[in-house]
């Protein structure tokens, strides 16, 4: 009996220890900054005050106080302090645009849900209207803020107007951070724990009006709710109409000025040292499904190799380049594709890409470009005819037991004071198991045997795939140098850096993009066509 009692006591002690350890681990896990991004994508309560016709809205669902800690936790050890400080400056700068000092006025009470809505200017001289909704951790935090906020501005000489509108107390006046030009501002406290701050009384009253009817605000938008279900998870939700897509997001006019464009819905989700974007563009007009050839594209990917600064998989390049193609993906990608071909200045690449019905794999590396196609797309005779018109001559070149088709041109060479003619290689073709591989150089063809060297780019594209769904038709992966070059051209990136008050490019490592018709179930509801976009920007 004594032995059994002793064993029971030991068992009880072990069970108590395990339970206590599990409880401590769970409590620590809940407080970990890594928990910030592990959540489904939902519309916050503040969406009731966001009109469906707002030009742009952003719902941030993660705790803004702990965001710098998350950035520090996922950054490489050598860059942790810079990551924390950079994220902190970006957060503080964003709130400063609304005349708010995050550290002094918000940090001790603000909750994890923040919503911002922007409204297009009514005229060139008018200011952009905005409404900022802040959740409070308790019933007193927002009240204390309002008292300090308006008391400080009243002491600075601001005339305050206090009234009631739709049963809500509204305070308005002019306010700004120290050293900034005072701007019209209005506030209203909803249920004690949701604070609305707007760029004027009229804008705030409009938000309060919208909240009264489900047909007017985002929380009652069934189409938006369906999009959120398809997007799944995220730490932020972005919506934009055509005006905002062009004016603030830098979307090309060829897309933003389409008559059938409805708008964009996007989810943002930090994943370790990367930021993922999953977006849906809505169109009223149906367009051609371009997802065919996904399995063949995968076969080309498995056969490719060699290090690459850029890797692209295109479903139908010749169709993309067709001048009368009104598909939104073609209108978006064709100018980029044409500019790239012109910058290469290579007749071989232009001929193959322009004639290929797809799919096509395009790799750009130190050895030059490499293109992978099906054995019959494009036809060799069609490519040969195009290259002959450009002054190239076709011949056969033995290489490692195989026969390569090569196209060359004669060029004058001066050596030791004497001129001579020498054949310069423009493109070489290697056939391999139902595939054709076109290379700018012979080294580009031989580099294909090193499959491991391409893993960095192929892993980028793999990260964009949705489980159980076909890959999106058009895909692109960029290494560090081309990623930074592209971001510098993107207008919103300049705005982000100005808000952060520092250069952010040194932290950028890779960018991957994919676009195609939305293939998920229910994507064609309400008679709308949907274009799916995915992107991943990796930092390090």
C-alpha cells in the first residue's frame, strides 16, 4: 500500500509539473510576437463606418504596438536592431500623417484593429478625405486620449465645436503635431471603445450616415465577404477602386482605366522574413482562362537549371504580345515583356518568345538568357524564317555527342591591325525529350544541367502556389538586384520610404509574382470575372 501511495504521489507530481509547464508554454506562446500574424482574415467592426464606395480602405488586424517586436524576431541576427527601428519608424510615420504621435498619444491604449478609409478628391484643389478608426483595449483608454488630445489643442488656441450627430458626440477643430500645419479634424467615440478620427466634420458625418445601412458599408458587403473567404488568412485587408489603383497603388493605366474594372481586394500577411500579398481584381467582362499548360510548365521547370537573376513562366507569350489582345493580364504584362526584349537587344529571344504559343520558361543568368519550350511550339522553321530576315544563318554544331542547331551572323573583327570575318552566335537550340531549349550562349545551355543552382528561384515560385489549386498562368521570380531595381520604379515604394524616413531597399532580398484567372470555387459569383494576383517580397 505504501509503495502504491508513493507511486501515486510521484505520478500526481509529474502530472502537475507537465500541466504547469504546458500552461506556461501556452501563455508564452500567446505573448510571442510570432502569434501576431497567425489569424484568419476578417472584417473588423470598424468596417461598418467604411463606405463601399471608398476609394481605398486598409484594415490592419495585428497589434501595432508589437509589430516592431515581430520584425525583430524574424530578422537575421545581424539586422534585428535595424528591422525593429525601421518598422517602428514606419509605424510612427504612418500615424504622423494623421497628426498623431503614436508613442505619446496611442501606445498605452490602442487595440489590434485599425481601419483607414480614403476618399478621392472632388476637385484638383480639394484635399483627400480620410477616416481613421482605432480600437481601444478598454473603455477608458480612448476617453483619456480624447481628453488629452483636445485639451492640448485647445490650449494651443484651437476653437472646438462640440455637438451630437446620430446620437454620437462629435468634436471638431484644427489640430496637428508640433511643428506641423494645423488641419481640420473631427472625432467621435463609438460604444466607448472605438474611436473615429476624420479629416473634417463632413467626412465624419458621412461615415456615421453609412453605418446606419447595411447596403452602404463594407460590413454588409456580401461580395467582399466572399472574397475574404477565398483569400483565407492575413494580417491586413486592402480594398481599392480604379482611381486608387492608379493614383495610390501605381497600377498601370491600361488596367486602371478599363471600363469593366470594378476594383481590387487584397490580403497582406507577414510570413517570417517575407510579406505575402494575395489579391483579387474584379471585372464585369469575362476574359479567357489562361491557366492551361500548368503541368507542362512544371515539366519545363524540372528540366531547367543554372543560377538565375530572373525566372519567368509564361502560359502563352505570343498571345500576350498580340496587339489587339484586351485581356487584362496581356495589357499589364505585354509592355513589360516588350521592354525586356528590347533591352536584351537579342533577335533570338524576340523570335522565340513572339512565336511561342506556350508554355514558355525564361531564365536570365550570367551566361545569358535560356528559353524552354515544347518541341513543336514554336516551330523551328518559323523561328528560322524570322531569324533569316534579320540576317542570321542557320547551321549545325556538334557538341558533346549531340547536334545543336545554331544561328550566327558574320561580323568584322580587327586583330593585330588586320580585319577578318568571324561568325557570332545569336542563338543555339538543343532538343531534349519533347522540349526545346534555346540559349543565347552555349554556356547557357550547359548550365541547365545544374538543377540545384535554380532552387532559389524555383522555391520563390513554389511559395506562391495555393494548396490544391492549379498554379497561376504567369509567374516571375527575381533575385536581389532586379527586385530592388523594380521597386525603385514603383511609386508607392517611394511613399513608403518617405513615411519610414529611411531607405528600406538594403533590407530587400527577393520578389516573386504570379497572375492568372481565379480558379477557386465560387470565383464567378455575381457575374464578375476575377483575376488572381499573388506576390511575395522577402527581406533579410
